[in-house]
C-alpha cells in the first residue's frame, strides 16, 4: 500500500470540489429571482417557490443515481455532465414564462445537473484524507454551496437591474457551464491502493467521531435503523432553513420594510458557510450527533423568536443565526454517513440519505409561501419550523453509529 501521491493532491481536489459547489450554489439565489417574479411578473409567492421546490426535489432524487455513477465512473465525468445540465437548465429558463415550464427547466433539468455535480465533490475529496479529518474536509467542500449566495445574490440583483429576467437566466447558465467544466478537470479519486497517513493522537486529544467497522453497501445501510433516523433528521432540520432561504428577501421587506433583502441572502450565505466549516471541525472532536443536538436546539429558539424580528438589525441577526445552524446539516450528514457506513460506497449511500433534503425542499419552500398567502404573515411557519427542529434535536440525541458487524465472507 502506498501513502503517495502527496497530501497536496488531496487539497487540490478539495479546492476543485469547493469551486464546483460555489457554482452549483446558484440555487440559493432563488430568493432574489423569486422576488423578481412576484414583483415583475405578478406571480403568487407560492408559484414563485415552485421551481425552487422542484429543483431541490430533483437534486435530491438524482443524488442516488449520481452517487452510483460517481462510485463507478469517477467524479470527473459525472461533474462535467452535471455542469452541462445545470447550465442548460438555467439557460432554458430564459424561455420559460409560467411556473410549470420553469419548474421543468430550472426545477427538473437544473436539479438533475446539481445532483450530478454535487455528488462528485465530497466523496472524491474525503478519500484523500484520514478519518480524523473527515468532518473538516466535508465542511470545506460543501462550504462552496453555502457561500455561493455571497456573490450570486448581488450578481443576480445587478443583472436584474440592467436586463430582463430572461437574460439573467441566460447569463447565469452560460457562466455555470464554463466554470464547472474547468473545475471538473481537476477532480480525481486516489489510486485504489492509496491509504492516507494517520497521525497518532496527541496525549489528551479529544476522542474522534465514531467510524464504521467496515464499508457497507446501500442494501445493508437500508437495513439499519440509523439510516431512517438520519433521513428523518435531515427532513426536519433542513425544512426550517429552506423555508427562510427561499423567502428571506420577501420576509425582510414585510417584517422590516427592508428593500435590500438580497443583502440578507448574502448574510445568510456567509454564516451558512461558516456553519459548514466550524461544524466539521467541532464534530471531528465531539461527534456528529452531539453537534447536531446543539445546532438544532439553538436554531429552534431562533425560529420561535423570528416573528419578533421587526427591524433591519434583528432580521440580519436572525438570518445570520439561521445560516450558521442550517449550514451544519450539509457537513454533518455526509460525514455521519461516512462514519456509519464507510467511504467506499459513500456516493450512493449519501444519495439515499440526501433524499431527505429533497422532501425538505418541497416542504420548506412551498409551505412557507402558502402559509403567508393564507394568513398574511410567516408567523405560523416559524413556529412549525421550531417544532420540527426540536424533534430533530431529540432524534439526534438518540442516534448512535451502528454496531460493528462481522466482515462479509469472501
């Protein structure tokens, strides 16, 4: 077995994955696009959330198949196909004029592209590193999606101020395709005999997160109760964040008369990124599910209070706190899946877990707008989100890694 190529190659792959996710994170600019559709095209808030909801669902479902493709074909070709479809979905949205047609272009086509591209990044990166760095590396890679709105929200706002909604989609689509294609050329898995060097823990060092006794394939994973607990935690915790993310520009305007709601999208994105990186580092030391417990509990309190945030400063605080806690999900879930079931089949295994995000995407983006249209405010949506997060925290408290199983017979 070899410990070469060097660790430098692992960091290069990690940065390439980060770059791809920075582009795929254009998904989170939908709050800005949705507001433009409501204001300029007079769509209802529920209709404006439909393409986002379909996109997250398509993204999640595709992760199962994309994960399998990535495990078999390698990350580079899968990422390239994802870039092609995501760019095409954005560009084709320039021709869509109804919620249904945009649900097909941005939602289905774009979502499939995101699923392909996203599935190729995290497994490729963490295979270059030892288990003790799994959370940190995962956090760095998925930070790209979280931080994307820092640049994509003002860019989208700038484009919308100078051209039409249709041309904005076209420009974003072309840029996404080119950038993902370039970053994908750097992605690669390590050689089959590669084993990352594992440093001996220092005296008094924190105990690392539990690691799977052996690699398990997806049928084995589906036979364990931990899979269903992780999946349900994903649904509950992600729904709260997605409800706010998909409506933050509208919420800022209605609760604080803040017209520059796209700045809220940027704030949320920045703290979303911070949450992904910090939770990776912390969970490598205190465990994935304990970190979930803390993050979800704090987020529940924030959501319960969100209806009281009636100034720009309070909206900024609540949005930042939401981003910080929401970002932990996307580090903790793939890292926990790798801990529980190994990294060999991580692409397809995490694809199954990630379907929980698809359900959350539909719930979070749709029910927030529907409740607002029905009751005139988001107050009841906040309370529902808080209750979901409390349940997620309780489930996380009881979730532990599966007991080590005997190896399969040769």
